[in-house]
C-alpha cells in the first residue's frame, strides 16, 4: 500500500505563500482607503435666496499633500479658486448657461506672527493651526452669486461646484515645475446637484 504525504517544508511553503497573499491584500485595502481619505472634496452646497439675490453656502474638505504643507510653512502663498457653473436644462435644445462665478481665496503662513492667514472674499481671519485654517478656507457662507431676477420662478436648474489650487499664482519656478506633476496640484471632483428656484424675500425698505 502506497502512503502519500506532504513533506514538512512543502506545507510550510504553502502556508507562507498564503500568508503573503493575505498580507498583500490587507496592504492594498489600507492603501486604497488612505488614498480615498486623502482626496479633497466638496461635502455639501446649497443655493438660497436673500433680499439681494441668490447666495451659495457650502463646505469643502481640503487635504494638502506634504509638498503643499511644506510650501505653506515656508511662507509661500497658496491661491484657490471656487468655481460654480449654473445651467437650465432644456429638453428641446442645449442647456442654457446661466452663470459661472469664481471666488478667489488665499491661505498663507505669517512667519512673524506664526499664524495662518485665510482670505475669502472680503474676509480675513487668522488661526494658529493648519487644520483650523483649512476648515476656514473650506467654509463658504453667503457667497453672492446672482442678483435678483437672474433665475426664473418655478424653473429647475443644474449646478456644479469645485475647488482647485490656482497654480498660475505660484512663484514662477514652482509654477513651471507644477506643469505635468501632481505635487503642486489640488482639485476636488465636481459636486453636482439640481434645485428649483428659491423664493426671494421682499427687499428691505427704508423707513
């Protein structure tokens, strides 16, 4: 009678290969999750009516890579553009382009004060930590995008919003080096939504 058996070393090789594949799968899962969490995104956006017209409120989760963080710590200004595109869908023709306003923003580290400075619109704020500065930069409150009468009552509109680093504002050697590389690049995916024309409040009247 023949008795078959697997040598001890063969069993060990099989176990090691199985363990190696398990560790590889675990590393890939962790790397994929880390990569996804390291991406900047627009988390929410809404357009509402005011007596002066229409404004946008929103939030962006901004994540800087090590290159951009190092640039900030050395006093380099980082400029960002918040880009909004509004259109009205039409079944019988191309969508009607309504507006494409852009908001310019800036963040930098004041080396003497040792504080981060955030400029959004006409507002300037400072904070001691980078995390708080990025939260300020990503918070959009009452951004005036349209005047009264720009949207038609009872109509549906499509909107999309994104935030990106304006590499053209980098110091010249850095701007040149940014072309074709992702170290000096930051752009969120488009955040898209649809809405019906918000009801405008009556304009305030002077007594």
